[in-house]
């Protein structure tokens, strides 16, 4: 039996097929440019050539129809029949206060999701559309939703409430929700495994740094605070999002530039952050420009690292004892210059980075340790695996064995767990860079 996971954005649909019996990824793919003059699909099944094509996809219906067709394609597919799909897991941006854990999809669940659309107007309509299309095309297959916000539901009231009129919370659900939850969940539990500790004995600070970025404070295995808020706009400096700003800037600029609230929302979400500072949002482009002497690119990097460092310090104060700092997601896993800038000067907190190890850690197929041997706090680089969390939740929901994460055991919490696809990739990485072996961290086996 296989599990299909879908992550539908406004103009894209990412997907993965996982062989549950053999615990291995069979296929990954993405459809982009949905609703535009032409759409594209890229698919790679294990052991087969990559498939790329253009096609017409006015809506998510045509996109998911093609995905299902290609999964069973004799040349590029990974399964013989759609009957092999035992469940579908859908990533959903926002669960509001209705959904504190993953759940099976019903008509009532979809209606509740539609009520939450105002909390995520850019993402939620596409998330819901993907669910409805998948249910229509696969009516007999159990469908599950996995919320980005669910992991953060353990935050105490003093962490998730804002100091604004309390009626805003009662009437409009204004509070901190947090995002990137599946990534933070995976990394928190993997960090505990690498430390040789139980979840309930582990305190870690997780930094999910991609185009979107968020920090999370994990105490005794659960989230107690996170940087993103009501929406993914709050917190760290991001590719195109501002992160934390003085709220008074909004009316001030609206008055001076004559922009509407809606236009300001677009500016802060899509035209701020790194792209607002230096005209580039891809960290590789920003880093290259800084190396060539671009002052604004260097300022953007310095501001991003400064903000990350502030959150590390704040969360260290909240936790009291920090066992590890974890970097994950595209930039966290591959951007050694961002890690370096964010960690510099934190030695007084017991966080001591090894420069050579940090420079060596540039691999998405292995968990590495970049702290010095005598650093009181470990510094891990853990490639995230949100799809695996979605897969396991969907499978457990289908079988009636799922529970909230504090009462649920994931396969990747086993010290013997291996990601087979990454192990295959690591073999190739080590052929090119054998010295990488020196910083790979493996769980201690009892």
C-alpha cells in the first residue's frame, strides 16, 4: 500500500508517493503555473528517468488528474493502479482553533476549513480546492488534513495572546497560531533521538529557514513559543516578508504613500524582507551579490542573521536549559553563511559553532553536528521531512491509531530509523566529499 501526499498552493501542487510497507519514497513531483497560459509538471520516480512536460491546467482539477495519470504511467510512474493508494494526506496552512491535530476529511471538516479562510486568504482556498478535487477523483480513498498550525497548539496563553483588546480574540480569533508545524515537529523529535533523550526531557530551539522562516522554542518536547503569529508574516526576516515591524509603520506609510490596507498587506508579504532591501529573495543571489560588494545585499544578510540571533537569545531565556539548536529547511540546511552570522557571539550561552564543520555541512541527505566537541549546546543541521509526517498521520488516521503528537510515536523516533532515499543520495555525496562523514551524527543504539 502507498500513501499520497498533496500540498496545493494557489498555482502549484506538490506531491509524493510513499511505499508504506517498504518505508521508502517511490515518487516526488510538482505541478506549477496552474491557472496560467500553460502549466508544467516535473516528476521523478525512484529508478526511472525524470518526466517534464507542459500542459493546460486552468484549475487544480486538471493538475491532479494529470498527477494521478502520471503515477500509473508505464514509463515514468511508480504504481500500477490507483487502487494501491491507501490514503491521501493534504497539507493545510491554517487549522484555527478548531483543529489541534490532524484529522480525516468529512463534509463537516471542509465547512470548518472554509470558515477559517479569513485567517489565511492567500493559501486556504487552494488547500481546500485540492482536498475537494482529490475527494472527487478518489471518492473511496480516505483523505486526511495535516495543519501547519497544529504543532503549536501547546503554547501557553501568555505566549499565544496579543496585548490588544481581548474582544479581538473572542470575536475574530486574533492570536498567535504559528506555522511550519510539521517541520518543527519532525526536527524536535529527531533532535531528541540524536541527543539520546526522551522527548519530554528535551529542550531545543528550531530555526526553519527557507524563503519563509520561523523559529520555535521546544520545552520538554512541546512547543512553548514560535515566531510566526496570526499569519506567516510575523517574526524573522524572510525572502519577501518583513517579519517583525512596528505596527505604527502601517498607518504612517498608508497616509504618506496613499496606499490601501490591501496594498500594504501585499507590500509586507511580497515586496519586503530581502527583496525589499536588496531586490533579491533567493539567498544564493543575495550571498553572491554581497560577495561582489553590494552593500544592500550585505545589509540584508546582516539583518536576517541579527533577527535570528535575537530569537535564539529570547528562546534560550524562556527554556532555561538548551540542549540543542537546530537549523532546517533550504537555507538552514545549505546556507552556512546564515548559520555563521546567526550563531556568532552566542558562546556565552554555551552555543559554540565549529567553523570547519559549519563550512562542511552542505548536504540535504544527512543529519550533521556543527558545534565544537566541547560546546555545552549541540548545533544540529537536520534536513526536514514534512511529507513523512503527513504520510504517517494519514496512515494512522486511516487505521484508527492516530493521536495528538504527545501521545503518538512516529517511525522516525526510532534510533534505527533510516530514510532510504536519503541514504542512497548520501552514498553519492560521500563519493564527492568523503570528509562529510566526519560531521554526520547517528543516534546511539541501545
